[in-house]
C-alpha cells in the first residue's frame, strides 16, 4: 500500500518530542511538510510553510495533516483542511468546545474523510489490559491522581492560562481519557471544584467527584499543577469482587492486587500512528468525545475557588 503523505501544523513541544520522530519511524507515512507560524523548518522534511493554507496549496497531493497547535485554533484549521479533501489527526484536547468537535465530526463524515481524535494516554498496554480486566466486573471505587509541575511540563506556554485552554485539565484530561476507556459503566460528574489563580483565566487545580453506574461514593479525581518533584499520573480502581487495580506512570504500569501485570515503555505516539494508518486504510473516522465532555461538564457544574496568583 502507498505511504500516506502527511504534514504537521504547529511545530511546538509535542510535535518535536513525539510527532516528528514517531512519524519518521513509521513506514506507513512520509512526512512531507510542516507549517510553523514562527517559520521553523525541520531537517529532512522537503516543504515548510507558515500555515495550512500554504501547505494545501504547496503540496496538493498531501493525504493527511496532524494539527498540533493549541486547541483554541484547531477548529478553523481542521475545517480548512477537511474542505480541501484531506484527512485530519487532532492532538488532544481536540477542539475548544464540544460544538466545534461535533461540527468537525459531522463535516468529515459528510465528506467521507477520516477525523481522528487522539488521546495519547489511551495507547498504553496497561490501559488496554485494565479495560479487559474491568469489562466483566463492577467498579466500586475510583481515585484518579493527576499531578505535575506546570513549570516543568509547560515552560513558557502562556496560552495554557487563557480561558478556553482548560488549565490543569490539559493534563487532567489524560487521566479522564484513561478512565473513560477502562470503565465498564459511564462516568458522571457529581461535584467539581476548580481552583483559579487570581491572576489567571484557567484553573491550576481541580477536584472532581463522580458517579459510576450506581456507585456514588469513593469515586474522585484530583488534578494539580502545583506538584513539585516527580509527577503523579495514576489511578486506583476497586471492584466488587475485592480486587484493586492500579495504573501508574500515566498508564504504562498496571498492577492488580499488588502483582505487576504490565510494566511497559512509553510508546503512546507509536500506537497513535499505527491506529491512524489503520483508519486511513479503512477510511474510517475515530472520534472519542467522552474525556472532552467530562471536562465541559466540570466547567459547567464546577464551583470556582480563587487561590494565590501564579507567576512562571
Ligand atoms: P506548544 O509547545 O505551545 O506548541 C504549540 C505550537 O502551535 C506552537 O509552538 C506554535 O508552533 C503553534 N501555534 C501556537 N499558537 C498558534 C496559533 N494561534 N495558530 C497556529 N499555530 C499556533 O504546545 P504543546 O505542548 O506542543 O501542546 C500542543 C498541544 O499538544 C496541546 O493541545 C497539548 O495538550 C498537546 N500535548 C502536549 C504535550 C506536552 O508534553 N507538551 C503532550 C501531549 C499532548 P509554530 O510556531 O511552529 O506555529
């Protein structure tokens, strides 16, 4: 099968850390173009543009484009790419609002194009094994702890504090994407507290309570960007048959009742591009809005609490 000609829009941290090296390793793809508002070029990539408009004009036979910008600008960029008849991969979170995401999904479907919402944490072996283990069981408790140092993980990223950037939900949504993937019943937010620094428009921390099926107690998440030292990306799930499942290191490690079931390397983006290849070959969309919907629910139902100012 011919290789998919792919481009990337937005050459920031995640493009440089993951998308570029991972696409290069995958023989199903040819990285033919990048678009950077700062005018960055990437060695070995034949075409470099300022934006998707120039990319679509300059490489008319491109098959697909990965959008790795901040979420606020994704909808317009994705619409333009879909209008040109090209497939789209969206970094997480997929858009600025649920309405934007629904519009993109509908538009891609009407045009017979692939739209792929990626949630990188879901592409860990531990997550898949956890999903299989929990599928026939009843969950009785959930404790998600997603805590990291914002200065370490988002250095100089001012956009992340803008309204509509989701603040601490930018990493927290990874925990939610794992939870929605592995839970055998839907998750509902029953209470949310959002902690906003007094000088910022996005929360630095959040506490959520959930209902899972009929279970209304002991189901919670804590997200915090004020963690110093090692990050904590983990969740613990209890089941009615008394077992305790623990996913740590963002889903890379799974233990069940203290026994290590998976202790894998991080190959999240390798998994994303293997999946994208499958979707492109089948011309099939993959739109998972559940983690995003929970974030919207948290903002809709959340109580705002003002905390001390944040300076980088
Ligand atoms: P980043 O370093 O700020 O990179 C985003 C890039 O998008 C910028 O460097 C810029 O690249 C481009 N951009 C910025 N504003 C733009 C605009 N208004 N219009 C068009 N392009 C614009 O951020 P990032 O960490 O890579 O995050 C990008 C997305 O990836 C976020 O949604 C984030 O949640 C997700 N993500 C990040 C990580 C991580 O570890 N950082 C991990 C997984 C997922 P150019 O100057 O080249 O145009």
